[in-house]
């Protein structure tokens, strides 16, 4: 049980979390004195089209993924975007994605720079740093939608299955797959394809963890200012299967 967010499967360290959050914010040059998006100074909302409700943000991601699947992605003017984003950022969605090189959230949703706040780690699980990153984008950048994006044939989840079955993994991999093992064990109790079930379970568990993460995300969810959803990217055609 985490004493910070109350989540039974997490254990956040307050010192570690605070140190990393301050490092993150300091590196981004943000003014922490700003308590919310309503007080953002002019120039910190460089993309007015990114000011969306949670439902509008999800609809935009779905349309973007449809264009990507059909091969009719927009042409992005990186020069103009670069200029607009010098003064700030207001990404409309945050994505927790696997680090797998075949998954590219900006491509998969046909989005541009400044649109997605992406946290990536093999196995797309939320740890303290990922949580702090999303707290930052929700509270200070106005993001209204978070997506936990798993994918089929995930090697990290497969490694977690092997570890649960007794395999010894090299280096720091055991520490990584520890985060995925609860989902693997839950999937083992179900019939069907173990890897596919574990991938799905891992996404769903991280969605719930993000929704329940206090003090920031849980509050925004309860006030309906934030939606957290899960999806599974299909390697064969790029389609995203939305969960829930
Ligand atoms: Zn993966």
C-alpha cells in the first residue's frame, strides 16, 4: 500500500518523487507558482486547438489513429510548429507507451509536436516518475486525457511472464518486470492466450492506478476534468483497440 497515493500496488517514495519532480520542472523552465491553467500567462497556450474537453481529446486521438491506419496522415509544418512552441506547450493528451521501437504515439495518433505528452518505458507501467510527469502535464499544461497504450506481442510483458515462471533475467530487467508481474499473475488465472491477457491486464491496471493516484490525478478525474483510458496498439495494421 502506497502511503502517498493509497494505491495497493505502488509504493511511492516522497523524497525520491519530490526530487525528481523538481528536477523535471526546473529543466522545463516552468513557473511552479502558477497553480493551474486558468492563470497561465499569454504565450503558454501556443496551440488553441489543443484546449479540449476529455471527450473531445479522445475523439481527436481516434480520428488521428484512423488517418494513420488508412495511410492518409496530415502533412505537418514543422517550421511553423517550432516557432509556435518556443514560448510554451499545451499538449491535449498524455500517453504512457511502451518503449518498443515499433510503437510511435505521435505517428499512431497523427499528431504533431506540442500535442502529446509522452512517457515511455518498456512494458508501459506507471512508476513514481511517470506519475509525476503526468501530474505535471495535467496540472500545469492543461492536459485533459491520459492514455495507457499497450501493444500486442510486447516483449516486456513476455519477459515478465518468463520471470513469473522462474526464468532468471539479466541486469536490471528483474526490477523492471516486477512492475508487470501482478498483471501477469492475474492473467494466469484466466483462460485464453496468456501474453494477450497479460498485456490487456497490464493496461487496465495502470489505467486504474492513474485514476486513483492522489492527490492530483484522482481529484481531476472526480471533477471530470480528466479522463484516463486504455488502448492496445495492433502491430499488423496500426489500429488501436480501445479498452473499457
Ligand atoms: Zn512492449
